[in-house]
């Protein structure tokens, strides 16, 4: 968690900030859960332990906590994971705020991060990824950038999604190493990442982290 002390986003009050992400699987009833559930759990396990850090409920809904700096990266990783499966997608709502009640189950904890995540999730209509924080001046430009990124993300093929997932999971590897890992040529990887808009997504991720750090 980070401490928000003062910022250009209009707060002078100090409080711990965390990020709660609420999501659900789109078209989950059309695809057997054994095809995607293990992949989702694998990503969530990489972020923390259940049920303290993450939990799945109602079969295809989930909630998890990550540090604010890692929230957008985690969402893109989950997007890439789920879009590997034909006809599936995922809705994700990022809520920034505090945690005033810390339960042994993430779904029983509370605070403004949970409230913001829930409100953001309920507001998801034509979009599948958005953010809500205590700072409107942060939310507005970030949500515009996320919506622009979705213009590309929404059209990832299963193969493209798998490539993005591997690249996000292994930021220490270059394209040649990714190619060796996947048994493909470097040219295939280069073209695939270009189609995925990966360079632009990397810029977005860095910008997001920079803006989160200005809240400190």
C-alpha cells in the first residue's frame, strides 16, 4: 500500500491506499469452467493467497487486492489470460481507496477501495475496464486512455492474447527469449506484439504508474 499525503489531485489528508479489483467472466455460461477457471486461479495465485487476497464467488465473479502500482498490469494480465479462450472476455473494475476493515476473506473486508470498486463495476456498461479513485482529476484522463487501449484489446485473437500474457509475465525477457520460450521465431513475436499494440500498452502502464506515484 502507499501513503497519500498530498497531491495535485486535491487531497491533503493522509491515509493508506490500496486497490480492490472486482471482475466477472463474460459469456462464462457458454464455456465449461474447466477450460478457464484453472488459468484464472493461476494468475490470482501469483498475486496473493486466497481467501485473504483474492476470492471467486458466484461461479464466475471474483475480487482481489493488489498494490495500486500493480493494478493496471494485473488487469491486462487477466484480460490476456481470459481472452485466450474462444468467446470469453472479462469485466474489471479498479477501485482505489482505503481498507478500514481487514477480514480473513477479501469479500468480507471493507473501505473506500471496496466501495469505489463496486460502484465502478456497476457502472460498467459498454466498456469492460475502468477505474475509480477518490480523485476525479486522476480518473477522467486515465479512463479515456483505458478506453482507447480497449479499441485494440477488444480485438485480440486467442493467439495474440496468449503472447501478451507470456510477455507480461516475463518482463525480463527480450523478444528473442520470448520466441524461444514459445517455440516461435523472433519475427513472429515482433509482429504479434505489434498487432497487440504492446508498445502502446507498455507506455500506458508506465504512465499509470507515474500518475499513481504523484499521489504520494
